[in-house]
C-alpha cells in the first residue's frame, strides 16, 4: 500500500470512529464488578455527603449543567445521589417492618414499597450516575420536595422542569421514570435524572447478574417472598421499563 493511500484510509477510519456515539465506546471500554453494580464499593465514586457522592464523570457533567442553569436563575440542588447497598437496605427493611406491623402481608408490603423504593442491590443510585434534583431557589420550599405535582402547573419546581426538558439531554442527563401511561414499574419521578454515558453501560452489565442469588446471599429482609415470578416481573418492569434512551 502506498503512503498516500494509507494516510487516506487512516484519516477516514479516524473520522468514522469519531462519529460513533459516545455510549458505544463507553459500553466497549468499561467493565464493572458485582460490588460496583450493587452498591458495595466503587473507586470511581467521589464526594463526601449523600448529596455530593457521584461517579466522577457524573459529577463533572452535573457541575456543567448546574452552571448553565444558574444563568437562568435556577439553582439545581441534589437531594439524593449515590446510595450504598447498606443504606438502601436500611430504607427497604425499615419500610418492610413498618408496613407489616401495620397489618400488611409480606407480599403486600413489598408491593407497596416498590411503588417508589427499590430493593437493595437493584437501585440505580448504587451506580453514582443517578440524581434526584430540585430548584433551591424555589420559595417557599415545600416540606416534602419529591412530589410530582411540584414540578407541574403552578408548582415551585416548574421552571426547573421546563429547563431540564430542553437542556438536560445536552449534558448527558435523562429522566428515568417518565410520565408515560404505558410504562410500568416505578411511578413517575420528574426529579430523577441519570447520566447516560455511564449508566447505560452499567445497566448492560447489571443485566448479567443473578439477582435472586444476590438477594439471598445478602439476606435482605423478606427475600423469601421474592419468588422467581416476582423477580422476573420486577426486572422487566421496575428495572427495564424506563426511558428508552437509557437502555
């Protein structure tokens, strides 16, 4: 092959590779351990508090998005970011005990919990890619900030939601549990966004895990009621029935 032809082919190859979406390279180049995927340790997590802990790439992208929003007098505040397996276990088991003490059967309690809360080891917050956000400039600040109605109509976080609808995707963030009448699983969460360049390849790896075995190994309270049929339905609806951009 002569030199000119080689240079031409090399240039075309480089150009073609540069046009491949970022997610393709993320999926090819990254691999994740079982513990990373279930929230039991990840060296890529940075930050010191439950609102600042994120995957390092997520944190960098979030700061860019936050600065852009501030130009529109929107102060994006994270109310929840990375959540460890142990923290999610505490949340899940606390609700499980409360609901069963109120008279619900174990299966009824689990169904009630998973309307909004995940089973430990299955939360997207384990990855450090997902954040729950509000507008800190909203006044007066509601007592309970993560309510869908606060992001619509005359709600205090409408300005934030409108801005995110237009700009969030350009920073790599996508709403996870969309307001789609045909979507199953977790209810609509207009505050929950995920950084796709990292969360998409993590989900692909996560799908390879043996979730029933993990839940038994970790002795999650109520795991004896996680039947094969329940886990399959939970996987299909709560884990995978999300914004298609995040699959």
